[in-house]
């Protein structure tokens, strides 16, 4: 059996979307147990309002609600103090249970605040030997159907040059283990392809990666090639990567709205688009949805911690759970721990 801890209260649309995705995952995976952390009354209300008694009865032995009266808001601060004072926030209680070997929890998933999760995971779970900074690794697909990895996808707004090597080594291992790429191509996101482009730190990182014989570094990559890059792994600091992702998502949404206006401008275009174009257009935009592949993996920790998108729909959360199950089945955590011992 696989056992997951899930923060029911994390995310823009929690607890409803989290609970919907969680129950769908329990229905689809009979060998799955879930501890659901959050305000019990709200969780139970959602369960009763969304699912039938028959469905709830079918999964009740594999779902346990852990009542936590508090949850972290998206602008949460003072995480160190909250951990020190043992405050019953859903994310923190779940992380402590995940760190406890007696619970047999394989992984923790939350759509809660990223920086709170990063710091709390660092303090509660702890890092692998020699790892000083953890990073978020996001796996995404594009129109060529290849899966690529972006790291750091938001854990560290500012980094030191030596931290990049931690990110690269972990992401390289992720690509080899999960994507079965023997020698992943690695590129550094930058404003130009030349080696002297970017800030001083970008230039120094370029030199550092170029001089490392243990990785397949292919130089800089411009953001306009984000979705059709030859690289298997794109490297960046968390601030830059987050700006790129959010800019791209905003551009896609604007384009979708504009296209909808054109296709619904009159009755004739409405009929044509409904009959001939709707399915293909939906399929086209689905290729650019980075949420479809699930959440981002916190690399460099002693436990498997997954950050689901803050705006997760029930389907996004369902996909994140399936992604996590896949990581567990492939023994990713065990393999990366062995590598760093």
C-alpha cells in the first residue's frame, strides 16, 4: 500500500478541489491510503456535499481525517516560530507526521504557500547529505510531447553559484531515473545564448556548469524557446523561472479569451467553431497546460514532498497524486538517497 499525507486546506480553492481530487484518486487507486489534514468540519461538509454515501463507504477504510484547527494563508510568515511553538497548522502537522518513520507516510502533497513549504520542509524533513539548498523541479510537456524539467521553479528567489550545482545534480538524476534519459541535455535560462550574457551570477554559473565534466551542459537558452528547447533540463533561479511561467500562463489565457471573442462574434462563427473547431482548439491549448503533469518536486530532501499549483483544480490535484504515486512506485526517493550517501 502507498500512504500519502495531503494538506486539505492548501491552495486558492481549498478544501473543495483538494478533496475532489483526493477522493477521485482513492477511487482510481485501490492500493492507496490517504491522511487528509485540515479543519475536520469543513472536510466532512465537502465530502457529504460532493460524494454519494456509496462512494464514501467504498473508500472510508483508506481515508483518515486529521483535524488541524489552523491552516497557513498564502502570505504566511513566522514559520520558524510556528514550528517551534508546535502550532497546529495543517501543513506543519502533516510534515511532522511525514518525517516520523512510525507513520509510514510515503509522501506529502500541498497546494499551500510555496515559501512556507520550502522553509518548513527544510527545517522539519531535512536535506540529503551535502545538499545546502533545496529546489522545486517542475516537469512539463509541450507540442512535441517531450517531458522537460525546470528547476528551480520557485523555491529560491536568490541563489549562490554553488547552489546551482545542487539543483543540477538532483534534476539530472530525476531525468535519468524518471524520464529514462541517460545523459540529459542541460541549459541555463538567460537573455541570450552567448556565454557573456546576463548578470554576473549568470556568467559565473555558465562557467561553473561548462567546467563540470559530469553533466551534459549545452549552454544558454532564451525564454522564447522555453517550450521547444532541445534541453531536457532548464536551469534558473526561482524568481526568473516563476516570472517566465506566470507570464506564459497569462499570455495563453489572454490568447484564449481573444480567440473566443473572434469565434463567437456572430452566429455563423459560433456554429462553425462549435462543430469543427472546439475539440481541436481545446486539445491545442491543453498541450500548453503545465498543470496537467502534476506538481513540482522539492529536490534535495530526505522525504518526497510535492508542491501542487496554488490554483489547482480538482483534476490538477488528481494528476498530482498520480504523479506522486508514480514517483513512489519507481523508488525515486530511495534511489536519490542512495546516490547522496
